[in-house]
């Protein structure tokens, strides 16, 4: 854990983040604030995160910290902030799957979001996707285009291009994605070339 704490929180893996929070080395609120600061700094040029819920994330982090103070741990992702690609319903957060036809604000979590919350994850918002999650790049008429953090003129792929860009730029330590056309290789390439960023 000492090696983890020598790094800034945005450099931590999801496993390192969970361990640091549960062991009381850092608060969930501190980790969420670090992610939100990173998003504010980098997402303007990347367009990876859509429907950001900063207030909801901070509230969830405060609840996670209070639970730990009572000796309660939700699960293996307790206090870990993450985004979820914009194809999975998150209660109260705009969900579109990249299409105006599916644009809505669901009243309840879908299965993936519900299970992540039950495991203790803090859902920060959605990451960008192509329409209907089906294209080789992540661009749609609602949120625009997601850029590759390594080269802004290139795509991070699809269908989890926003997820790949968010992870590669270390805006969040965790995402749930599926890959149609190249988003996973984008993440690997950027991490290799920017390991010390």
C-alpha cells in the first residue's frame, strides 16, 4: 500500500483504489474529487465523459465514507469511482445509447449499474458511445466525437471509445465496456506510451 500512496490517486488501479479506501489510507471523497478534477482538466478535448453526475458522485462518496466509519463495507468496489458506457441505464442520469430515439432519463438502475453499486462502486456518469453502440468510432449527434488521448485526430475506437479514452487518460480507474472495433487496443497503446503521465 505504501507504493500506491506514493502515486497520485489518478494513477491507481481499481484494485489499489479499493484497498486504499477500505484500509482508511484515503477517503472515497478524496478519490472522487481527484477523478472529477482530472475529468475537468482533460475531457474538454477528449469528449469521453457524457452526462457527468459530479454532485451524485460526491454524495455517494460521502455515504461510502460514513459506511466505513461504521465498519460497513458494501463490496469489493467500495469507494471506487467509475464511469459506465452510455448504453447501461443509471437512475436519474441521461441515457442515450448514442441515439435520439433512446434518449431518456431512467427512473431506476439497469442490471449492470445496480450490481456495480451493490459492489460499492461510485458511478460518476456515462462515457460516450457511437449510435446504438455500433460503429468503429465513438461519435454521435447528441454528444459529438470522442478523441484518442494519444492523438486527438484519431479515434479511440468503438463501441466503448469513451470508456477507453476515459481509462487511458486516467480520468477513472474502472469502466465496463464491450468492444466492437478497436477501443481496447486504444487503451493499451495509450497506457504503454504514457505510463508516467
